[in-house]
């Protein structure tokens, strides 16, 4: 796993610092969540670890996953691109499964520019079925006993964050009466 990260020019000390900062920020967020409201211990642990997981996934794909040329290659069936996509989807699906176990999710929405690629959602679904459910370390039956969240693309894809920011701004400064 570290080979692909280090091969991109990121040195081990920088990787460890990035991971440590992600964990510290996650732990701080978890403490704030626990302080401001009552939440389960499992939720707090998830909030604490999630920034580090996201940071590692971003480093694993070397920032190239959202690149149009990457999906052009994957849609053309190039083996290297499909292998990277498969690894990325497995990493995301593991986290979807973990969050589903903790929070009993019904649906997971994938946002950002990457969500406009149908191949991503198809691969996420296929990898979840083949590697997470059928490849479960205990049994497929046990994995299927949990709710399987539907994996979908956000309706507004890359514009979701901008729309959310606008709505938040409008609610803060122009509250509806």
C-alpha cells in the first residue's frame, strides 16, 4: 500500500505527519461531537478515524482518480486503470460496510465530479457484492444479515457542495420567516 504512495514522491515522514494531523483533527471533531451532543462511542470512533481514512484513500489514488483521462482509460477497458479503480472502490466499500455496521445506513450518496461517472457506481456495487459480501471473513450469510445500503450518485454531482454552501449562507443571513 505504501509503495504507490511513496512512488508518487511523497516521503514517509510527510505521509506520517499527514496521517497524524488527520487523526488529531478527527479526534478533536469527535470530542466536540461528544461534548455538544450525546452520541454513541462507535459514532465517535468513526468520526475520529474518518479523516485519516479519507486522507489515505486520496493519497492511494494519487489525486488522479477524478481526472477525465483516467475514466476514459477505464471505460476503454485498460487493465491498469481498471485495477486502480477496483482498489479504490474496495477501499471505499470497506468504509461503507463499516459505517453501515455502525449506523445501519440505507443509502450512501457519492458526490463530487467523480460521481458523474457511471462506471464508478457500477464498480462500487460490484466490488461490494463480490469482495465485501461474498468475501466476508466470517461468512457471506453474516454479511448479508446486515442492511446493504444502496450506493447512488448525488443528484447534483460536483455542484452539491456549492448548493449546500449557498443554502447554508441563505439560512444564516436571510432566514425564512
